[in-house]
């Protein structure tokens, strides 16, 4: 299908094609020597070589993905996986060693960051302390007629549940309120793409979980296309329409949260997502999954097993209280350990558990 401008619908939105980002690191390079000298969004390279030596580090290694208009995509990975480097490349803050980044099919090579019409939101709110909340939100509205700016500011403050806070001082805000102001400021100019680099990671868990819901609702109400960097799997799965899992600069899998969880592409992806037990044929047959296991690798996560008095009898190895549940380690028929979650401590040395095809991940 082709639109009026002649651009295929599949090309609309953000295109990342075979992107490579490299850093040249020398023993005399002091850019990463102290946290205060690091860029606001940064990938921290491995230990620098000794003085006089130089080497090249590949931070992003041939990554390709597409973000459709209105879609929220999460870049998920451990520290050093390349997710922030990819975000910086999309923003135009890092040069590409290879590949290309497009918007609506048009190559952005040579387009500076300030002309890409991409908004950015970081871990720190980076608000102007000398300006009020309203003036912070209005900061990027230089293209909006002055008479309309007040209404725009009020609209976006209402979206983030801060209606009436226009005249508040920045130092009067809590951490969560400051991040909501930063979100309103990033969205107010109506960027065609919003880039978020772990904006909630500095907040405590309860507040972070609340703001994940706020962020998701605001992005969908405004139909904002967004790329969200995070190392938190719960955050990525709750917020994103699709998730890209990266490791050592490589894209391991790019799919919906449900597909990633149920059908990880590899043992590496399954392990990263928390599927830490892989059933042997003996285990699979004990749980009635022998036929499925004959053709596939089956993986268990912490919620794959459940209590069932008619299930498989297994030994209890360990129990540990967690927030809202008890993590129990049991021993499967093959002798390998597996995890399950129960509401309270179990009495006795054995329990009966079950699983089924809908509860296990099929790898590959």
C-alpha cells in the first residue's frame, strides 16, 4: 500500500537499518574518566587500554528494526548492551559507522539533532530551576504562537495529572512530579518521535510502577511514537507494544511482549527473561509434555509451576519470602531445580505441582 506521497505504509515511522555504532577508545581519552564528564545519555565502554594504545569498541552491531507511527517500543537489555548508544544514534547524537536511520522512508543522514523533531527525556528531569513549572513546559514551544502557549501548557499538565501547577517552583516538586513535568515538556511541542532513556530508573519502586502507568496512558492518549530504553523487564513489558532485546550490541529478538515470553527465539533470550529451568525429556514426560518436548526446548519461569494436589510430587529445597509472595525452589524428577511462587510458606518437605503447554516457554 502506498500513501499520497508515494511512501509505502511499511516505511512510515522510524526505520533502523543495519545500524553500527563504534567508539574509538585510547589510553589518553579522559571523556569517561569521571561521571561528571560523561554525556547525559551514555554507553560506558570497557576499561580503557593503557596510555598510547587505542582500540575500537562496537556498541551497536548491525541492528535493524521498525517503529510504526503511534507505536511504543522498548529497547531492553543489561548495562552495556548498546541500547543507549542506539538511542543516541537515532537522536543524531552519535555518528553511524554503517547502516542508516530513516523517518517515513527518508534518510536522516546529515540531519542534525535539533532538526529531526524528536523529543528526549532522560533519567534526570533536567528542569530549569529558575523557571516555574509552566515556563519549563513552555520552553520548547517557540514555534507555537505566544497567545496559545498557555493553553498548550495547561493541556499537557492536565495529561500528567498536574493541572494547576503552572506557577509552582521546581524545588517544590517531588521526584515523581518533576519527571511528570519533564514528560509534559517533552510532549508539548508534539514531536514526531519521543526518545526516553531510563527516565524512571532513579525513582523508588512503588513510584516507578505508578509512573509506568501514567507514562503509558499519556503516550497512548497523545498517540505519540516512542522508543523507551530500560533494563527493567516489567517496565518494558507493561509499557511497550513491542520489545527489542539487545545484548553486546546485537538484536536478539524483536516482538510483542506476549510473543517474547511464550516463544523466545533462543536459550539466551529465554534465560535473560527469567526462564531459568529447561525441561529434560524425563521432566517433560512427568508433566505430560513429552510429545511437545520431543520437537522443542521447553523452559520454565517462576510462574510456570503451580500447586496441584493431583500434580507431580517434588521435593522442596528452599523457601524465601519476597514482596507479596514466597519463592520456592523445588527439585524436578531429573534432579534439577525449578522455581515457583506461592502466597505463603509451605509446610513439609514435598509438594505437588503442575504445568501445561500454556505455562511454558517454547524456545526457538
